[in-house]
C-alpha cells in the first residue's frame, strides 16, 4: 500500500464518518494501520467511530494511542475529553 493509497483510505474513513457509516470507517482505518501502525489520523478516526458505536473502551484506547503518537496535536485530546464527558468517566482527571 503506497502513501497515496493510505491517503485514499483515510479520506474514505473520513467520508464514512461524515455519512454515519462507522463500521465502514473502522474497516478503512484498519486497512491503514496494517500498513502504518502509527498513523495518527487512523487512530483518531477509530476513536470517533468507536465512540459513535457505543464502544467507549475501544474509543478511549484509540484516542490514547493517537495522543501518545502526537502529543502536541489537539484532536485526540479533544476526542478523549468529549468521550469522558459523554460517559462521565471516573478516571478522567487521572488520565
């Protein structure tokens, strides 16, 4: 998979999220991660899709992975904060 194919898969994932096709988005992200396991955007998109699919544990771990990869990027941190607000996460302050 070339970098162009990775970009195409990420664009497809973004479009799927926009269209509320979250399972489809997860498939595209997993395709990207097979090639680039440390792709920040793929991990963020997994967080978004998992949160929408009512899978808070998967969403949390995806956002945390993205935040570890790019600590200066705010998107993963915002996703994590929104997730904690949505689920009244007890350990939010610790994280």
